[in-house]
C-alpha cells in the first residue's frame, strides 16, 4: 500500500478509535480513583486523562511514526478532526439558538459517536459543553504533542506555510464559539434557589384539616357544606384564602379525603381544569387570550366574580437604590429600550429583567395591564437537569440580585415568602400599600376572581356568595389581602 494512504489509514484509526478510547477510559479511571479518595472536581479526571494518556500517545506518534515531510499531508487528518468538531458545534448552536434542549444537539452526539460514553454523560448530566470539549481537547492536545514529538525526533517540514493558516482558522472558529456562548448567557440564568422564586408556597404548611397548618381560622362560619363539596383549584397565591375557607366550611372531611376536593396549581393548570370539567370553582387572576379561546372552543361560558383587590408589583433587591419607576420606564425596560439602571436613576449596572411563564397569572396581567400590546423582550431562561437525566428549559425564576427586576402580586412578595431582602417599587410615586389598593391610586391595582361555569351547582353558588359576604371578606382581610368590598367604602 502507498505510504501516504497507509499514513491516512493509521491516522483515522488513531483519531476515531484509539484516542476516544484513551480519553474516556483515562477519565473513568481517574474519576473512580478520585471518588475512592473522596476527592471532588469533575475537571481534574479529564485533565489527568489528557496528561497521562493523550500527551504521551501524541508525543510517541510524532517521534517514531514515519510521516510525510510536508505540512498539509502530515497534519491534515488531525486538523480536519479539530475543525470538524468546531464547525459542527457552531452549526448546532446556530440552528438551536443556543438552546441545549434542542434536538440539534442529539445530532452533535451522533456526529461525535466515537466519544459515546462522554456524550452519554453530557446528555444525562445536562452538561452539553462536554460534546464539544472532550473531542476538541483530545484532538488539539494530541496535535500539539505530535508537533513536539516530530521536533524531538528530527523530522523537519519542507514547508510551514500551513501553520499560520491553520492557527488563524482555529482562532477564528474559537472566537465564533465564544461569541455564541456570550449570546447564550445573555438570555440564560443560573438559578440560586437561595435567591429564587418569589412565587413559591410550601403546600404542606397550608394543608387543610391538619393540626399545625398556617391557615387562617374562621369562627362560627355562616355556611357549612357536609356533602357534594365543590371541587376547588386555583393559583398558588390564592390557596391560603380558599383553603382556610374550606377548612371551616367543609364538614365530614379530613386531611386525606380533602385531596379529592381541594387542590392548587399554577394559574394555567387551574383554568384548564375548569375548562375540562375537573373542578367546579377556581381562584385566579384574569384569563389569558389562550384561556378564553380554549373555553370558547368547548362552548363553555365562564362566570368571573371579583372578590379580592390586589396590586401587581415590581420588585428588586433592597440593595438597589432605585425605589420608584414610571410606567413608561417599566415598559421601556421590558421592551428592551432601557438596559441599564443608570438610565432610571440607579447605578451603572445592567438590568436583569425577569419575566413569568406564558399564561401564568403574573404574565397575563403584565401583558394586558402594563405592556398593553407593546412587544416584550425575550425572557431570561434557565436550564434544569431532569430527574432521569437530560435538560428542560423554562422561563427563569426571579433571582434577588442587586441589579434584578421582577414582577408578581403584592401578596406573594410581602406576605407569603416574607423575603426581607426584597423591595416593592413605587410606580409613578405611589407605593403598593393596602390603602393605595383600597382607594385605587396605585396604577396597577387588579382583581382576583372566583371563576365557574354559567351553571354552578347550589353548593358552588353558596360558596361564592359566602366569599362576598362580610364573613368571607373578613377572612380575605385576615389572610392579608384587600377585600373586594373595601373599594366601595
């Protein structure tokens, strides 16, 4: 066989079989050793595998293997492997727009199949950068080791013009990779659950019919239901209200049997449960356009009864000097026109504007009451590893950073989570206080609704009427909300 073809054949065997096996086996060996010594650091096993396996292999290959004496014939197999991996990654990032949950990354896994084990770990742990890093580092370090081996083995090149071309192309591709990573991180947040979501509730603390729950008592309820209990659902924030009412009004139920009639979920799920006939009454913010359409498609008429007055608030950290925003400033921030706190009287810091998931109560109010048809910027997102491996990408939860901005309902921010480091911003100089909610002076005062269909059962209607009664409105106030009837006083 011609010497040139033999060299290419051996190079392919080295690049496609030997190097992947050495890199992955070496990493596994060092990882097992680290675990047995109770040492941590996932990068160290990879670095040690490269140092102990790939470097010696490349050096010996360069020093003792008979090679062509010109640059391109000698190094083309290794350079092709490096540029292939970089180009494949760049194309996948472009197609997916940096979304690691996109199916394009499975193509990358197939395209680098010699690194099957490391690719599997990359998908399972959600560390998809391994799809690029493991083969790129393996091939690049091998090439550098080969160059050192040929130098010590006295194998000079007849030409070296390819060095600068190859180095320039390599640097250019790395710059593209770096720019794509920068763009990806611009809309991606690493969540710290210690600073996380302002819309969270520990359900067991508000579980009805348990002795140590945090529900608000109702003394001598004027309504009692001992059969045909209405099935209730609602937004998380409303759960302390209707769970407290059910604990007082629903008779002959205990903590276990109550599960058949009392539940809470995110706003979109509550609306869908009502539309599907799974529940009789929900407690939520106003419906989104999608919810209205879903009801209309099933010929269901929704009956909305306001029973709570609430403020839609904007929040930031107590360490942020900004305490007030105008409506126009809020719209400009969330449409992408304003990006720095300095533009609204704060420090020279980038604004990190958090949003809420599509069709959630907060996002629906944000679109209808605040933006009013103005297009919102793309939401910040986060990627979470699923329980059985892989990634799920979603709208990022609010993180209480000094330069963050988020929005929610007043009850969440001031009552439910009791976040002492959170600041509720005034809007147009008006604070979201209970008094300003009562008198309607706060710009984003909204209603919370009881929603049923156009033909509620007798017990469902009785429960609705009870919430509008003085006793029901007092419960609302005792829980921490502003009663709906208060605005009529």
